[in-house]
């Protein structure tokens, strides 16, 4: 029923409320929407051109070594030049670790800090998301974006090697190498996702979070190197997440290690779990104690 009130040239129509008849996706739909929106924001999509420069440039730097190595494979297949110039799959992360560090410092702050500063966190938590499902959606978004630089480049090298017949031979060897490349990418992605979420949960300022992440990476490398040089065991390197990431890759691929060659694998994986799940736990603890106005 429609009520109409007229006065001069103005007309007010009171049509009341209409029931929503569209699809109700519930928590899954809300999580999916947050993941997509957060991933797009991290990559600068649907934003100004300046928001796209740093993510695109960093991704380009991460893929540049892979592109160069693919070119070497194409120009010198099965030659001594290719065998001497190409790194192993485990060693490849040494060429892109700097790009990963910069990319990590840019992604998590953009995904997590913005919601707290703009007040969108209260909107997200109004319904149907709670704090855990919100944090899960953000973690999936960060991990999805980080996998672009942690998994993509080695996977590109593997595809090039297989196509040029310079990589693993036979279906079994190809499947095993692919599984190791995939495992390494997932392990590296989870490591840096946990760390960045933990650090970023301590502040709502993107610049502060990015600076803290970079300082964590650089200071931990310097301090652990000083301790080892003064007689501490090589296991101290596990306190530096970037060095730990470089150590994990060759261990997954069954290659000789250089940084922590005397350290048992169980110690390395315990350190990985501590950094990864410790970061997630810190982020969850901070979020659950954060006052939010809905």
C-alpha cells in the first residue's frame, strides 16, 4: 500500500520496506568477498595509478631472474652455459629474497591497517563475520597475493625446463619436482604471511607497519650474523626469518644447504612453525582484544 502526500511541487512517496529476495551466501560469501576485495586492494586494483606502482614493480623484480633464466634455457638448451648459469630450485630464492621482503612489507599493512583506520573493521564484524572468520579471510587474501612472488617464479622456471627438455625427466620426476616446488612456495608463503600479520596487528598505521617489517628482516640478519661470528651455533640463524626462508627451500628440494648445514631439519621446521603460527596467534590475540564499534 502506498501513501502519497502532495504539497505544491513536492511529492513524497512512502513505499515502506521491501524484503530482500536475492541469494544469501552467508559466512562463505562474506569471506569470499573480503578475500577478493583485500587482494585487489593489496595489488592496487580499482585504485589510483600510484597505488599500483610499487606492487607491480616488486612483482616484476621477483620475476626478472626467472625471465632471464628462461631466456638462457631457450638460447642454450642442454649446454654447459645453461648448467653453470642456472640455479637450482632451492637456490632460486636467493635471487628474489629482496623482492619478497619489499613485497611482504607492502601487502599486509595495506590489507589490515586500512580497515582499522577507516572504521571498516566494525562494518565487517557487524554481520555475518566474526573476528576469527574476518582474520581468516585476511590471511587467505595476504597468502594469495604473496604466492605470486613466492610460488610463481620457481613454477615458471619448472615449466620452462620441462618445455625445453632441460629439467626433470620422466613423468615421475616431473611430478616430484612439481610437488617440491609447490610445497616450497606454500611453506614460504605461510612463513611470511604469519610474520607480516603478527607485526601489522601491532599498529594501524601502514607506514609504521611497513618500516617495522623491514627492520625486523634487516636487524635479525645482522644480529644473528654477529652472534654466529662470535661463536654461537648456526642454529641462531633461525631467528632471522629471511635466512630461515632461504634455508627451507633447499631442504624441501633435498639439496645441500649452506646457511644452517649443521642444524637438524627438525630444528629448522620447529623454527618455521614458531614464526608462522606465532605470527597468526599474535594477530588473533590483538584482534580479539581490540575494541570495535559496530
